[in-house]
C-alpha cells in the first residue's frame, strides 16, 4: 500500500472502537536460569531485529504496550515500556509465580489501560 512504511515497530493494533493501542508481542517458551540467577525466570529481550548487528531499542513513542507471552502456560502479562522489572529498558524478567494468577492477563491489561487514561 502506498504511504505505509515497510517496517513498523509493533506487531498489532488493538482497537475497541474508542481506543487504539500499538502492541508489541514478545514470547518466551518456559522459565530458565539466566545470568547465574538462582531462580528460573521468563526473560524477554525488548529489542527490534533478529541479529546482534541490527537490533534497536524500542522508543516510548513506538508502542503503548508489550504483550509478554509465557508459551508454556499460555498466559500474557501486559506491561508498558519502562515498567518495573525492566533492565536498562531492554530486558524484562518475571518469576513463574506471576503466571500462576488466574487473572494475570485481564489485570495486567486493565493496569496498562488505566496508566494510559
């Protein structure tokens, strides 16, 4: 389509008729130990690009929400860029217990929407 950039910094747009959100989806298969940490964690790298020489950070103006997907338990934790848990705005780690909450998907999305209001 003419006028659209070849690459966009988000994966999808969520629209409820009143609000549109640019969402970047990140997936992680299952918790694992990283960086000599005692407890296994889910760890998402919040950068664009697949190879080390072309990765770039996301900017606050690129997206409104990250959808952090834990594939093994099929749950999503929504987080805004720059939320607690971020390591220099390029990595977020969550302990597995976060995804044991039945309402993690709904509550985390509601929290993000409240922050954007």
